[in-house]
C-alpha cells in the first residue's frame, strides 16, 4: 500500500517514515501512528504523521 494516500493510513498502524533531517539520506524510522497530520487526501511525498515516540515524518512504507 502507498503512503501517499491518506485513506491507507490510520491510527495504530505500523509504518516506516522519513524524518525531516533524514530526507537527504532516505533513512527510515519505524513506529506506530499516533496522529495523522496531513489533511489532504493525497500527498506526493507521503502523508505526514506523528508516531507514538513523538517523531514526525512522512510515510514511506506501510508495514503489513
């Protein structure tokens, strides 16, 4: 599933995000979605979320 569509993401979902400071390297951070921060239904770089750890970034991978 794509992290570009808000409909694919919900609270409690395990995802991998790229943090703002890791955008150049592409390093992914794993965690569980606490809150969805992007309001639009899609975003070309991924939907922005806050993880339960407090990290904020854009969803790149949805872990099934």
